[in-house]
């Protein structure tokens, strides 16, 4: 059953010993949403399976108490935060739970006791409106967490809407946090050496398709696929797919520039369609999405490329061709 902000917290008030559960490799949006709710309503912040780099800095700096890999049965009720698929919870079995989320795919809401879903750019923004509906204060710790969640989930405001900026302004006013503090916190986050290696490997292994002036980059790494995929966009790709094989299964992280989204690319939809072919899980946003399936990585990557090429060929009225890096080297050598 879908509820609104006021109904959401009214229902939570009926429960004791609440677990706010963040998806695996939790990001600042998930952690800060869970933390803000736990501060306002009471309860425990739980991580299904670890958290990312910026999130771990937040946990340390803000002194957020978290339980890693909690047993849901130890709690009276579970609030699943910023999560849309069961795979993101490592297929953890939940009996009584609700969902608060902003992703376009909503598979988890099916068996939830109730859920709150908004098409906001972050879950933090939904939580902010809950706190306002409750009349709860936004303290400095909660404010820093929320702002970090919004900045990271919007790709440093790249995907921000007018509503995003309105909420950011209100959080700054309510909490007394300065925006610069948030930037400092993120800048102070050290980049993991293995992440930097993975990103450089992804760049060196890239396969490139061109449709008119759009570039589709595909690559693979053994970890940090999400970061590698974002990096390929930052260095010139319009759409990027990065595969990570783990035993029998494969994960693809996909990112797209706004121009590619405007040209008809909806990665969430592409990922959902491909995952259905394999009985896997997939989805996300139009500009950022992922897939988890049991299949050959090369095959799934090719499906992503083919679907994307087809969409762009139609919308840009052009044909696609693969750009070979080896040819370029030979040409240069022959000159
Ligand atoms: Mn989020």
C-alpha cells in the first residue's frame, strides 16, 4: 500500500526496535536517509553488505552507529531505504518491512506492508519532507549527511532538478551547515589504490561504438564497475557499460550523459529488459542503472551495446560503426 510522508511516519510510530536497512555497498544517500530517520524516530542503521568510500567517511566523521549484516529477525520492523531490488539486499529474506525509495523500478514494494515512493533525485529529499511533516529538527550531523547524499546521488547536481535545489537550500537553512563543509568532507575522501587501478584498466580495455556524434563505451573490470562507468562518461563517452564477472554471474554498470538520455536512452528500461531475458534483476534511472544476471559477461555487454546502438540509430538517423583503437595506431605508425 502506497502512503504519503505523514502516513509513513505515523505508521513507523507504531513499531519498536526499527531497523533502517541500506542496500549493499551503501552510498551516502542510503546511509544519510537511514541516519536521519533513526535520529527522528529511533532505531538502528543497518548495512546489508558494507558501504562505499564516501559513505564510510560520513559514518566516521558523523559518528553514525551502524550494524553490518544485521539479522532482520532481531528487529521489530524493517524499513528498506533507497533500494529497489532484492538483489541489492543480497536476496535477504524479509517478512515485515516497508520501503522508502526514489528509483524508477519498484520490485521490492510488492510485498511491503507499505511504501513511500517519489521520483525525487535522492531518497534524502523524501526523508527531508517526512521530517518536515513530523516537525522534527534537522541537526548539523543530519544536515551534513543529507547534503552529501544529495550531492553524490545527483552526480554533483548534474541530474538535479529545481526541487533538488529548493530542498538543498532548506536543509542549509534548517541545519546551519555550510555547503563548503560538505565539499571539504568529500574532497578529504581518499581514493582507494585498487579503485584507481580498476578505473585505469577500464579505460585501457574500452571498446567504442560511434553513432553520429555519440560514443558508446564498453569495458570490464573485476571491481569498482560503477566508478569505472562514471569515469568513461567523464572522459568522453556518451553512454558507458562496464561489466564485472563474479563466478557465474555478471554485473553491468551503465551510465549515460543527459544528451544521450534526451536522444531516447533509458538505461533503467534497457537494464530491466535485458535482465528479464535472463531472469535476473536490473533497473535504475534513465542516466544510471545496473543489472545482475547469471550469464556470459561478453554476451550481456553486447546486448547492452546493440540495444543502445539501435535506439541511437533511429533517433539520430545514422548508422553505427565500431571504432578500432588498433587501426588508429597502425595509421599513425604508417604516417
Ligand atoms: Mn539514492
